[in-house]
């Protein structure tokens, strides 16, 4: 099979992470989680109590961020610190959504994403993969689902770690949808040449099977 760069964009909770990881495994491809990059910056913003645009610019200028392979899995390092397990909280989700609207942040993360994607054999997941970062990707998917379904999925993921109710999770998802799709730079939207899949009534496995039909 030809080496491909496949992009998967979509809103929070649409199942992008599970689907992208499974699709990458099925194809023997590398999985690129670009949300993790924005989350890493958000983590540093909170850690360093960054509150002004000036300080955010300073943080971005000094930012070093890279994936390091350990025992077959990629760990994410930000300014020398392994942040892989520290970036999955709702506080970080909301901050990542907020700071991802800043052009200085998007610019700081662009070259790393392109460096990885341009090697091909990659499934890249995010919000602007097919529109901005990889407009020439070989196959573009846009994965969507109803907001209620997405909130329920996120709630089930969080259940063990969080005291949030389902309706609180739904409010946050709606807020992130609004932030992510209404910002001026690289808003969440389907590329004009993307294949849209609605996963509301599909399992992750069914979505992957559907995608494979488009790939082969
Ligand atoms: O996919 P995620 O939930 O890990 O992403 C966290 C936030 O990062 C998301 O709300 C918006 C931002 N993001 C982005 O702006 N562009 C991307 N390519 C990936 C994520």
C-alpha cells in the first residue's frame, strides 16, 4: 500500500482519539495526537501562572516540545518534563481550548506537527489537520456526533477521576465546541474535501471499519 497521511478532525468527544489510535494500529501507522500538544502548552500556562499575552508569547518562544519513544509508546515532553499523564484533566481541556485560539500558540506548534506528518504513514488527529496543518493530506475524515452522545462518552471516561455530573460535562463540551469553532485562526471545521462520518450510533470499531473502506 502507498504511504499515506490521514487526517481526522472533529469536536471533543466524537471518538477521534480511540478511532485514530485504532486506525493507526490497523495500518501500522504512527498516531499523532495534536490535542496533546495544546494540552502541554495549557499545562505550562497553568503551572507558570501565565496570565498576559506578553507572558504567553515568552512561554511560546522558550517552548521545547517533543515526542520521545519509550518501550514502543510515545511520551510527550514539554520543556524537558514528561507531561503525558498530567494533561488529561478537564481543567487542562478548558485551558487548551482557550489558549489554542492564540495565533502565537498555533504558530509555535505548527512545524513540529508538519515535521511528523510529512514523513507519511501517519494518522493525525485534531481540529485543523485537514484545513490548515495538512491541506494536502491523502485522506481527510471529519468525525462528528451529537453533543449529548459526546458528553456521555466524555462523562464515562471521566467517571473514575472526577466528581462532575453529566450535565456539567455537557456544558463544558458545548463551551469547547463554541471556542474551537468560532475562533479566528484555524477554527474547527470540516475541510471541503473531507469525508464526514457521524459516529452517534456507531461504535469506534464500526467507525474504523468504515474508514478502512475509504482507504482501500
Ligand atoms: O483533542 P483534545 O480534546 O485533546 O484537544 C484539546 C483542545 O486543543 C481543543 O479543545 C482545541 C485544541 N486543539 C486545537 O485547537 N487544534 C488541534 N489541532 C487540536 C486541539
